[in-house]
C-alpha cells in the first residue's frame, strides 16, 4: 500500500493501531493524543526539558538496504540522548514524518515499531505528530522530558578545572560502520553486527544521566559530533581546558578489529556514538560507574587553560588533529 | 554568507543574537535555552499541549519570490493555530531547520525575524532547535503550550446534536492566493496584498480559543485542510452530522473580487486559512463573538445524522462535492 494511494488519514490510523499496542509506564498522563489538533498531557514536574533532532535521507542515512525499524529507533534515540545528557527523564515525543510518494505503508509501520520499542523501554509516550509528503524521507522528532530540579541538570558549562573527564560505553563503532563496508564477507560477522548496532541502535544513556545527577555531577554532553568536538563545546561553555589520554579511550573492539589503528581516530572524532561525556570529582565518577548500567571510563582531566584541548599518546607525546586526521608532532 | 562556509555553529550564534533581541512575556521560565543538549524550561501548569507541523519547499511553498520572514511567521503560526484550536496558551517552540548548502545566512536570520515577530506577539519562547543540511528547505516547528485544565480544552469530539457551527475570521483567502497570480498587474493591488497576507501571515486565533474555553465551548478545530474536510473530522470524532448554509460562509472579499463565484468553493474546501471552526449553544457563541478579537460567524448546525455533511445553497438546495469541485444536484 503506497502512501499516495490511501492518503494521510489511512496511514495515521495504521500508526495509531501500532501505538496502541504499546503501553509505556506513564500512559495515563496522555489525556488526548494523536487525532486532535494538539496532544494534551498531564505533566507533574515543574522543570521541563525539550529537544528536537532529525534524520534525513542522503544526509544521515541512505535508502539502500534501509532498515526502517532501526531508523525509527535511532530517530527517537538521538533525541532521548539529549534528554539523558541533561540528566532528565523523557516523558513524550512528537514525530513529524516526511514521506516520498513512493513510500510503502508497511515500511512506515516498521519505522513506528522500531521507535515504539525504544519508547516502551524508556517510558516515552509517542503523543502526536504529522505527516507531510516530501521528495526525501526524513524523520523529525521532538522529545519533552522532566528534570529533577532547576539546578539538578547536567550542563555544558558545569565543568571545573581539576575535574576528571569520563565517558560511558565504548566509542568509534558508529563511525567504523560508515568507514567499513560492514556487509562485506571479509569482515567477521560478529564485528559487522556490532558495528551495525552501534550505528543504528544507539542506547540513550538515560539511567547513567540520572545517576550522574544523583551523585552530584554537574556537566555532561552527549557525543553526537565526535568526542573532541563535543568536548570543545564543554570547554567553551565552562571556560576550561582539557587533557585527554588517548590510551584510555574505550575504543569499540569491533572498530579496532575492522579499522585497525584508525579506530582511535574514529573514537575521538567520528561522532554518532551517543555516549555521554561528563566531568566531575573522582569519588562521584566512581559512584556513577557502579550505578550507570554501562561501562564508565576516565579518559582525562579538565585544566585551567581556557579553550586548550590536548590529546596525549601512550608515551606522553601530544597528538594533533589536522585536516580531518590525527598525527603525531 | 553561505551556510556551507561557516558551518552550523556560526549560524546558530547569529540566530541566538536575533532571539536575544526579543523578550517574550514569560522569558524567565526559560532556564537554559539554545546551546545545551536540551532546553530547560520552568512550566507552571499541570496540563500541557504539544503539536508539531512542517513547511517544506515544493510541497508547502516555492523558492521563487520566497519571503523568508513570512516563511518564519507561518511556520510558527500553523503550530500556534493548533494550540489555539485546543483553547490553550503557547509557552515555547523548538525549530528544526533543513537548509540547502546554498542557503544565505541573512535569509535564515530573516526567517527567524519573522518567526520572532509572532513569538513576541504570542508570548512564545523559541527555546531550541537544530539545523541539518538537506536538499530542500524545510522548517519543522514543535510548539508546547498549556491548557487551563483537563476538561477545559476544545476537542474534536466535543460537538453535540443541535449545536450551532461557527467560524472565526474570513475564509478562502489562502486558497485564492494559490489560485490567482497575485503578483499579476491585472489584480487590484489591495486585493493582491490581502490574499498574500491570508496565505503567508495567518493569525493564530489564540485569544478566540481561550475565550471559547471561558464561555463553555467544548469543540473546535483549526481550518488547515479546508472547512469541509476539517468539519468532517469533527463529525467523525463527535458522532454527529452537520448542515452548512453556503450563503452564510464569510468569504474573503479579496478572494471574491479575484476568483468570482469560485471563491465560495475555495472558502469551503481550500484550506490553510487557519481560522477556528467551533460548535456550541447560541448564547455561548454570542459571548465568544464579543471577546474573540476577530469576526465570528454562525454558518450552520450540528445534526444527529452521524457522518452526514450537507451544504445548502441560498434556495435550500443541496450542494455536492465531486471530484474536487462543488456542483448543484
């Protein structure tokens, strides 16, 4: 069934069916959802978090071999990752779809299924949205969540000189998936699966973000542009410098197996890993590591040299980024 | 300055500058806005409204003669119209821009200026967003607002048999703008301006929506798809029928002047007028008319024939919609 044949309303009915199959925890707070001009939601917390992000054909993904379920998962995940990076809890999301006229309804249902898997796992309500025809496929998601309090959020400007720098999870997998033809028969099948998962099924670190707030961490950002690029946002907002030890970076093993020595560069600059980069005192980070539900690795230290970002190799030598790659001095 | 040259961050700085020039009423409630992973907003009301809508190049507008300020205004207006149709008050909006690589920064600033004119007028905070490169220009807005209470909202399912049907404002102008070459020298200049304004600068009926709630109206929808299409959504949700008197439709005078007898059809089926269609008792509608801040016209009555939508001409004859046009039986 093509989107152009039955029109928007038929498709919306199918989507509503899919959504009704899933019952996230706080479903009661949705008083009126899809099917009216706006969703009406009961919202208990006073402090609200809101973010929006898009996945667009030919910019963020290609139509060849597109896994629609994974696209739905990732479109929500990149938004929940922003909520996680503030230490918040997601409550609801709105979805704006741009569909080419040739779109198959069943693919749109698959997209929603993938999104609803993550919605259910994270307690997020898909409360509304809209569908427009367009030349290129795009999924625009806005997520709204709650923060524990006005000062109980993780801000980019919260880092202090002397703080340790840590990351959740492992890095470089998403970039390695783009780098290596992971459908190639030359790549170990488990590695290929791991890279595909890193790119298409990022895990928003919601539990880790909340645990950070609980243990007094004040600064975090999610790694979407690449560890160094995102760290530089923290430096700018906090007025600090940073020194990263390359040997401590938790490189995705599948990235290392498929990309060799380049995997470190991918882990530092590749982006789309959607792990959390955060700073704090050693004791707080240790407590976070216990409760985060994912690996936590200390990779460096904030310094007082405002805006100065250094990466040091295993022998204490500075590494430098030039023209898209890393090289030793 | 082209978007591709200075990159996303330079453009975001320019946008932040523009936003800081404007101070909507409730600005204090934005604790942390653009520049962190998510916006942090203090939200006083327990009942929240959320909606999302997009304007996409070649679907909703064309690049020839594009008025960027008007595009910004309209992208926010269509979302605020959904908040108005629920009887709510807008609080904040997030903006996701898709920009072709050739986009001129100054045009994006113009887009924001237009959006901020309406944001200021309506007390809406532009609290965040994101920018992606894309082949086609698109503006995706999500608006969040508050409702006075759980039952103090205007729903599509709130119409009852015997209710009068009314509309705010005048209809058919946006459709007439698409129908007639309003830049043509053959059209009266004032008419051309009126049609252009109807299409590009719709006025979200926020005051009227709130007044409706105050006077006990329970059912409204905004006219985006066309009066009859949107009325049919009310019929479906309310389980009622409707009888519309064509002679009472408040046709936009500029549409009548430029499109002649076709203007009635445009007013009934054209869409994009973003007026409110609502139902209620005669006394309540009279009170709404006094406080709405715009014309209010009774155009018909809800009937008990579930799903039956009749349009009656001046002589009491039924008019019928077939294959995109209206004709008498």
